[in-house]
C-alpha cells in the first residue's frame, strides 16, 4: 500500500472516529432538551433573504403611510386602522406560505376556528366594555388630572411620529408588569394560560386571549395614556402599531431582524416567551417593543441555539381545552384541568 493510500485511509478513520464521538453528544443534547428537533426553514433565495429582513419594516412603513393618508383625508380612524390591520394580516398570511419558519406549524382547522371566535367575540367584548363603559370614565379622569396640574401633561404639539415612541414607552411599561404578573401569580395565570395554549405559532395566534385577560391588558395600557391626555390620533397610531406587531410577533414567518430584535418584540424574540422551558418562558414580556425587558433583565435571545418548533404550549396540561367555549370556562375549571398533575400549569412562568 503506497503512502497516498495510507494517508487517505488514516483521514477516513479519523473522520469516522470524530463522527462516532459527536453522535452521543448530539443525542444527549436532544434528550436533555426534551424535544425533537423539527426542521427549521431558513431563507435560501435572495428574495427570501430580503423578505426575512425587510418584510416587517416594509409592513410597518406601509401601514403608517396609509394611516397618515387617511388622517389627511379625514377618514374615520377606527375604520382606517381596521382596514390597515387586516391588510397587514393578509400580508403575514402570504409570508407564511412563501417564507415559513417551519412547515411543522401547519394551520389546523380546530385552532383556526377557535382563534376566529376569539377575534369575533373576545375582541368585541373588550371593545364594548372598554370603549362604551370605561371610555367616558377615562376621559373624565384625564380632564380632572389636567385641571389638577393646570396644564396638559402630554406633549400634543409634537409630531405624531415623535409622540409614538413616548406612547410606546408609557403603555408598554404598564403592559410589561401586567404581563409579567400574569405569569407569576396563579389567579391571573389561569386567564392568561389561554394565550399560551397554542401549540403552533401562526398569524392568528396573537388573537387567542381570554376576554378578561384581553380587557385587563388593554386597560393597563390605555388608562395611563388617556389619563395623560394623549390625543385620539396618537392613540389610534399606537393601536395600529400593536395591530401590525401582533401577527408578526406570533406568525410562522422566518424573520431575521438582527439589531432590530433589541427594539421590536417580533417572532424571532417572542417565540422564546412561548417556550415550555421556564428559563426561556420567563422572558420577553414586551408586547410591541422589547425595551422594558432590556431594562429589567428579562430579555432573552440565545445566540447558540434556535427556538425549536415542538417547544410550544402549556406544560403538563393535556386536559386544557382547544375549543373557544372551553377556554372561556377554563379559569373556573382549573382544578379539573390540572387533575392529572396539580403542578402542571400552576408554575408555568413562575420565577424559581
């Protein structure tokens, strides 16, 4: 056997030895994670790579342009943001078809039916209670606060695009602490668990909220803003921003935002919050922006691993209903839902 053959055989033996050594390590890592590693799709074409980086900034810019056009034309703001939010939803649906994060998260009819009912009924309940009953109270509080200090507390003279970041900071501060409390206090978690019952992420997963949880999350953001005298045009712009961010935060889209992940709570960041691993789930509470997670040390975007598609849903709660009526009743049937494992669900999101 000549020297070239000996060298080739030596390299082959070395490669086989390295492969055999790496295989148990890989198997051990998968076993310790408790999840099978379903395939994650990454953009391969130039168009896919451009969309993964630019789709969210494009959508945000487009709906904001549409909003300012509607404002200039004097169109009804509620109708305008509803139409723009719907167009954004359609855009995310399109992205899920051509640029999915994983094919494992295929839309299931039961989940789609449940989430449509959440949109139609839970969101409407929230609107009726908040807008019709609480709206007048908030306006009265705003007027009284302004009279107390004898001046307007909000810089209404600023351009809307300058008011928006301030609006986000104020609203998201209160949202952050309510959201975090909903994971750390059991009586609130019983309502918030509905949102985490989705077993896959897709464009309508952001709509799955128990009406009480939805109402409170909305109220803790809007109460301070209205009390401070934020103009309706600014409030509408903020609501539009949240409406755009929701589908992008929960969508099955391969988003790669890079540095913008330290500003916006889109899917690349928010998936970790839906993890069954408590160390990952106790993070990224921001709804629209991630600023307060950075401030309070709950930001989580691992550099050495990617979120796995199987790592979603409630921990040890096989009885949790996947239908709309069952989810409405779930907080009041908690004992039965955790009968198999009393600790299942109870400690999801709790700090240890």
